[in-house]
C-alpha cells in the first residue's frame, strides 16, 4: 500500500515536472473559468464600450478612430477584426492573449529557476484582476502578454524579437514603455551595449509603426494628451487601490509575516540580490516604475496588473517558506470569491466612508454585475417612460453599444453634448451618462423629468461638481446593481 501511494505521488510529480503538461493544465484551468462568461457584454469598464464603438468604425469604414487619448491602436485594430461577433468575439480574443500571458509567465518561471512554478502559475491564472480582465473587452492582458513575451525572448537571447514584442506592447497600451528601461539594463549587463541599443531601436520603431494611425489622424501631440487629471488626494487613493489590488487580507497576512520574520526575509533578499543581481534589479525596477506611474495617476487598480507576475517571481526567493507562500497564494486567489473591505461609497451623497466588512469577492461580483448590466440595458431600451432624461452610467447600462442596438433593433440618435448620450426621438427619451448642470437645468426647464441611477449621480458629481439628486424634478431610477466591484455600497 505504501509503495502504491509512493508510486502515485511519483507519477503526479513526474507529470508536473514536464513543462508541456503544466502548460496544458494552465490552458484547461483558463478555459473552464472563463468560457462560461465570455458572452456577458464587453465588461464593466466604460472604456471597453468605447473600444466597441471605434472597432465598428474601423471595421465598417476602414478608417482609424482612437477610442481615447493617447490611442490604443493595436488593441483597437485587433478588436475590429472580431467585433462583428459581438462580446463573445472580443472577449474570446482577449482570453486567448491572456492564455499566452499565463504561458509566457510560466516559461519565465522555468527560465529564472523560480521555485514552485505551478503554484505561481495557478495563482496568476486565478488572481482576481487577471481573471476579470481576461474575459472582457479591455486591453490590460493583451499588453501584458507582449510584455511577458518580451521578457521571455530576452532571457532566451532573442533580442530583436523581444524589441518587436515590447514595441507591440507599447502600441497596445502606451504605459508598457515603462518596461524599456528594465529590459535595457538586463540586456546591457547580460549581453552587450550593442545589443541593448539594437533592442531599443527595434522597440522604438515597432512602437512608432503601431502608433502611425494615431499620428496620421490626430498628430503627434495627441500622444501627449493626458487621459485625465490626478486628484488632490492621489497618494491616499493610490495606497487604497494598491491594498485592493492585492487584497486586504493577503496584504495584512504578508505585513504580519514580514514583521515577525523581517530579519529572515531581509537575509533571503540579500542572498537573492547578491546571487542574481541583474535579474533582481530588472524585476524590482519594473515593479517600482509601474507603482511610481500609478502614484501619479491612480485611476483604477487594474493599472497595476503588469507588476503582479514580477512580484510572483520574486516572492519565493525572499520568503523561502513553502507553507507561507502557499497560504499567501490561497488568500490572494480567495479574494476573487470573498473579500475583506475597509471602504464604503455612498453613491447618493457622494461620500467615501471607512467601513470594515466582508463581501462577495471581485470575480463573483463582476460576473453578477455584468449580467445585471445587460438586463438593465434591455429594460432601459424598452422603457415605457416618455418625455424624460434617464441618467445612467455606462457601467450600469451601456446605452452607447452599437452591437446591442442592432441586435435588438433599437434606433437612437446622438444627443450631442457627450459621446455616450443618446436620444430616442419616438419616445422623447434622452439617455445620458454625463450632463453639465446648465444642460440638465435646460432639459428640466423644458418639461423633462429626470430619472437617475446612484452611480450616474456619483460620476456627475465627480466630473461636474453637482449632485443630480439635489436638482428639482428628479427621481432615483430603480435598476439592478452594476458597478465596479471595489465600489462597496
């Protein structure tokens, strides 16, 4: 019996020592956790629905239109190739690139001789922000695939291809340019100055080619356009989002363990740094640069996604404790199912409050809210209300969606004051995500009643500085809950 158990364990171990079998395990895990949700719209991020709109334009009119500054040309063109299939086309495309990112990360684990590669790969696959963004219409995981592929190619001394891969990553999401410096350093130290220069030139040329449609249509200055303005409390906001990104409970666990065993961790880090100085500096500089950029513009936690694989690569080398690493990875994965939260947002009064509690995790909430989002959209398209303004966020009901308008045979015209605002002239209903206070007052003075969702109230307060609920002739709109999972109400 003992010999049989030993043989079974040996067989299992032999399977997982085969890199190809590990890749198949990752592929299977991604498919069973993503495929059931690929047809739930384009996602809760409003930007995904803007990409949907420009993808239709590129596909049908054969001209480039940027979804937002400074342009995301590679992803916008990729989306245009599959947009006719609707959400399932775009989301499947993103899932396939995500699989590439997970496989590239796993390969990098083996190339860097990192302990416990299977545990790390599974943690990455089931990390809530990777899970959520690998089955929606956003570009995060596509860009991350090209970033990780560039690292793999550099480690394999294929410098030219690495430059092309990083250049495409920059064309997918411009913030990927951050990774030029860490890779330049690694190539210079491990290869030569000449090869680092070749890498830089190829990456720059590839990025410029990727951005050629943006430059041609909008001019070079468009690349320098800010996506938005940082808030006055950006450091506090950034810190809060960093906690949400890793999860409150995993963060508390790691901090607690660090306090208890900080001398051992510092000793392990010093050993890692001395034995693998170039690798350590490369990974740490990538993490620091991304966090530094995030501190400047902490718009949402998903911006931190590129640092997660590099943190996973470093963790086993500074912890050197399999049980602690396993427990930490389990806690990180569980935040997608159930999570501890320390903040609460009152969307009606537009206030952020401290509130310690336990809630459904980000992955579960996202799946529920994306289903609610499509239900809300259909009910608002088919509303019996007339002579009114319906103010609802894109997250709650993406009125702007061309795919669903055509699918359900809904005829709307653009309202004019904002790209996301539309008019149903047959019912005299104005659907609006954002309206300035004078514009809203104009509609009210002309006899329109205003129905508003709590999230639209919150967004308009942040954007225009007024609360819809305080205006006359306004009524709270009763719709299903659909917001970003980190806005606990």
